[in-house]
């Protein structure tokens, strides 16, 4: 992925807020956190989205931050982060974890690459062994959810899927495209942090 060097005029935060409400319904909980020691972003919590018993956590402001600090891609391409969880796992510890992930994202000054797992220092809260996050397009939602397009600003939603060590091994073995095909075929409940291992094909 190529990164732009110039800053982009940006009005995406209001557009992202409207987009989330249009697709996920009214926000259940909204909090504001400080990132990079000097900027603020919003964390949205949408209950029963995309389905009953699920909760979507999503940032609003990371894309604007990327454009303001010149690490957006060409034509203002930037990302917001999304996690989809069973509602029972949305605890204070999980919200703190998601906020830390957002803060770390700002410190790397680069967009996440699809299909490159991120190693965590400890398991995702609520799990025993899900120690990676897998960045991928937010295909658990309808296609119209997955991006917000404005003049000089394209915001895409990056879904972070918790994985365990052997599932990350499958990314290496199958390749990103093969892994994503298997995820689509098997359709695991990615929001269940106590789920069994995913039975990827071995051949």
C-alpha cells in the first residue's frame, strides 16, 4: 500500500457518525478517549448489530487523525477499526482493550495491511488464548457499510478478528486469500471469545 505525504481536508467524523447510525441504528454508548497524547476520538457501541445478541464496537476519528498527520493513503484513504462481539463479552475490560488498540494504531503512523495478524501482549479480554487480531474488510456487514466516500476522503472499516496461534499458522499455510475463503466457507462465530478452534482444511 502506498502512503500519501500531503494532508487532506477532512470532514469525515460527522459523515462516519451518520453512516454508523444509518447502518447500525442509534448508538448504545458513546465515549471519547485521548490518543497519541494530544487528540481525541470517539468509541461507538452499537447493541444488536449486526445481529441480535451481538455488539459492534467501532472508532470514529482514527481516519481523520491519519489524514491530519499525513499517513493516509492516496486520495485520503484511511481506516476506522471495528470489532464484532457477543454482547456478553462487552465488559469494561473489553472497552479499555479496544481503546488501547485504537491508541496503538495512532502510534504506528501507518495503515493496517489486510491479512497481516497483529500479535498482542496478552489474550483478548474474555478469552484464554486469542492472542492475535486479524485485520480484514468488514464483510460481516452488507457491502454498503464497508466504506464512507467523500471528496478527498475515503474511509474504510477494518474488522479486527481475534485469532489463536494455530489459526494464525493457517494464515501462513493457506495464504491470505485461501484463509479468507476458508473463513467464508466455515463461517465461525468470530464474536464468541470462547469458541472452539476453526477446522481449516489441511490440504
